[in-house]
């Protein structure tokens, strides 16, 4: 896996996991002020979710990085004949 491919795989994994982590612990505002959206989260904790996502993406990338060269899948199906 080249450096560019590795970076792109990590970025895609990060965003995929970030969108999975976003709904964790969301609670709506009970009494929103005037002009606030009723469904807006009270405290979204985006920095904490970004840190969790970074950790999960790093672990997932390391596992994928070890899995692909181990040749545990039958990649011959995808090769040209």
C-alpha cells in the first residue's frame, strides 16, 4: 500500500466512523430559547467524538494494514485474466 493510498484509506475510515459516532449521547434541549432549533443537541461534545473517532480509525487502519498483505482473502477473483 503506497503512502497516498494509506492516507486516503485512513481519511475515508475516519469520516465513516465519525458519522457513526456522531449520534452517541445526543440529548435534545428541553426548553430551547427563541431562535434555537428544537432538535439541536444540548451538548454535542464534538471534540470528544473526534478523539474517539481518531482512535477507532487508527485501530481499524492498523488492522486493515496488517490484513491486506497477509493475503487472507482470495484476491485472484479481482485480477484480470
